[in-house]
C-alpha cells in the first residue's frame, strides 16, 4: 500500500516509472548512504549529466514557507517558455497553481524524504504534458533539508533531443 508521498516502503512506486526517474533515484540513494539525505556538495556536476536539462534545484527559504529556484534546466525553460531561476515559487511557478508545488516541497522538508508525482501539467504556453517528477531532499547538516533537487521526466517526443554541452563546461550557480 502506498503512503501519502507515493512511495512504497521507501522505494519508488511499483507502477510504471521512467528509467531516468529510477536512475536518478539510485544516484541520490548512492550519495545518501546511511544518512537521511545527501548534501549538495556530495554531487559533482558530471553526476547530473544524464538529467541536466530537466533538473530543478530549489533552495529552502526560511522555515520552508517558500522555495527559491536556484537552477532550472534548459529543457524545462524551453518547454515552458520561461526561466524562473532566482524567483520564489509563491510568486512564480510552471504549473497552473503554485500551491500544489509548495505543498510537495514543504512535505519533502517536513518529512525529509522523497516525493514522487505522476500527472499531467499545463505549461505556461498552454501545452498539456504527461510528466513524472521526483523531488529529493538535500541536507548540508544531515538533519535539515536546505535544498531540494527535482528531476522532471516528460513525454520524450515533446522535447527534442539535442547534443548537451560537456558537463565540465557548465557553471553551477550554487554551492
């Protein structure tokens, strides 16, 4: 039986989940080890190469009352027609309602555990898309969630594949 986060016994749901979601979750688990969550510093830029265009990194603001977009992948910016990097979720969001995103992020912080969503989304450009999202906590001190990394898997035919830049040439705007 599923708990309210959509996870079964700490694992991904037993329903169809994209291989990219599964491999991203495995990377997070490997970096986490026996801690509740890995730190952002546990990851190298190269670790994110297979997912780079569809990542969002949120920074927790205050006591998780809001979240700042620290990084938004280029595939997501192109699909949505909007770059939210630097903005807060309460003021700007890719979905029709930012309340659901705020609830998902707050739950990741409160429980210090992953959250999975599999549903459709209407983009700012008014395109309906089937999406899977995996929100994973990051913790610099091993106790408190200070960042959340999210991978967004979309219907492959809707986002053209293109050659990604070499990961070593990517500059990350966070520590």
